[in-house]
C-alpha cells in the first residue's frame, strides 16, 4: 500500500510517500508499526489528536480497516477561510 505524508507530517518523517507491506488490520495498527520503525515516525505520530487520516482518499478515523486498501494519507487538520 502507498502511505502519503503531508505538511508537517512529511517534514518530520522526511519523505512525502512510501510503499510498504504491512500486517496491520487498522490505521491505528499501521501507526503503531510505523512508530516502531524509527524515531522520526514516533515523533510524527506522537499525538494522533493532531492528525487526520484518509483511506483511499476518503476521510476516516484511526479505527478504519485496511483490508484491500491501496492508499493511506496522514495530514494535519485543515482550516478553511
């Protein structure tokens, strides 16, 4: 699956996108796997309340299932104006 990082999430992790294989069942499980990879991921995902997630380009929550998912994107909350 492709994992995309936007705004300060991308800055903290240092890459905009990566393709990975995971055994994670939910987005939350994926985040836990990523946090264990390196310190930069742990820092980026240290406060999930400061993040939003989209699965296959649909906004969702961190309990969303990953079965059959092609893309997960992480980004900070957006404000309109």
